[in-house]
């Protein structure tokens, strides 16, 4: 057989271009929530793309994002099992970066309040249980729908909704305790 468009390999390339390539940005955003380093996220997406290419002929064409996110999640689970988790994080790195990016046209008060607000939100976010934090990352930061986030985490959609509600409430409580948000009447 010659290299015509009717060969199985050509069909795989077309299916890959149709179903997988449009989802790369979503995969990268989700991978960034699953790994602490940008390079690791890129490696995770690359491994996911390789696995997707190998299995594209078995894919039925329905729900490509869900299919790819499943591959991504399973790839990350396998990678985590094979290596030790990071022992140390640098919690001051983010604050040091933010301190150097202040806009001089803002008033001093807004800079201080903004930095305080950001610090309280970051601390509250870091204090969340892992399940709550991952739900917030996927939905509020990465912009996934509840259903997509549920699929990534392998939980029901209602669980995502509940985790988000509880996580947001905890962050609001921390802001209110710091005097940066109105206190809840509940």
C-alpha cells in the first residue's frame, strides 16, 4: 500500500488533529494544577498526547475532552506512584515575585491592602484540604466546568459543587477575620 490518505496511519493523524489538538490548552491548564512545576506539566501533557495518539483508533469520537482528561489523570497517577513527592516547596517565592510587580501609579494604601488581601487569600487557599484546593484550581482558576472537574478528579459533579462551596466559605471566613471582607450574618 502507498502513503495514500486511506491508510490507517493517515486516519490516525486526521483523528488526532480533529479530536486531540484542539484540547491541548485545556490539558496544559489542568496539568499545571496537578504538578507543582511548569516543566512537569508540559511533560505530563506530552506523555498524555503520546498515549492518546497510540489509542486514537480505539477512541469512538464522543467526548474527546473527557477522554483526554482521563488519560491525563491516569498518566499523573502512574507518574506519582513511580517517584517520591516533593519534600520542600518555596512558599515565599510567590510573595517575592508579587512584591516586585507593584504599579507605582497606585496609592500606597491600595498597595498595602492589595498585598494583604492577596496574602490572606493565598494563605487561606494553601490551608484548604487538598480535595478542596484542587476543586478550586480546576473550576475557579482553570475555568473547567463542574462536570469536567469532576471527571478529572474522578468524583461526582455534586461532590465538586460541595467542595467548592466549602472552600469558598473558608476563604471568605479568613478574609472576614482579617477585616478584608464583610462578616457573614449566617
